[in-house]
C-alpha cells in the first residue's frame, strides 16, 4: 500500500482501506511494530473494521469518487468472507456485481481477496474484463462458487 510507511510514522490508517482490526502488526527492517488505530479511546465506536463491513458497495463508491481526482489507478481491494455465504463459497454473481459497481463508479482496477488468500496471494481482475475472463480467473479459486452453465 502506498501509504504504509508514512502511516506508521504519522500513526494513521493505511489510506482509504478499512482497518482489519483495532491493532495492526506491521513488520519492517527495524522490527515488529504494533500500532493502535488513531484516537481509539474516542473513536472506537466510529471505526468500521474490514470484516464487519456488510459488503463492498460503500467502499467501491468511495474509491470511484477518489479515482476521479487521481491520475494513476487506485486498486479497489474487495474482500469476501466465504463463511458469510450459504455454500461457504463466494458466489460468482457477487463478484460480478462488485466488478460492475466498481466500473460504474469509475474504478480502474479491482483485487478480489478472501481471508485465506489475503494473507498469501490474491487474484487480480481488471474492472473492464469480460464475464468470461472473470469466470476463468474464478475457476482456479476454490473459495469462489461458479454458477451452473445454462
């Protein structure tokens, strides 16, 4: 993340990304840093943590609005918890809905992450990709549910 290092110095969050928790653990060449979100004592009820968010719509709208004022593309990091879905997998319809929402509001780049893949790796899907390309990218992921072919 572009603001990762400066966020440590200024005790800020990492840009527009929602915090994953009230305390983050960050590694650097100087060692491990445990950092509490800014003004926790006064604002702890105002923070919306990543895995408590009901969906990606508000975040995608924010990214789209900010993208209008920034020349380079902003990565819209969409996050999904497969345990929130009945099948235990993220439905392809949800991914496509979020891709279309991101595109509608002007995002240029989307990253799809789930709790497991967010720690290890992630698949990148460009917002302007076709449904076929998105389906191919999702096909290699065991945490994404593909719709039945009709």
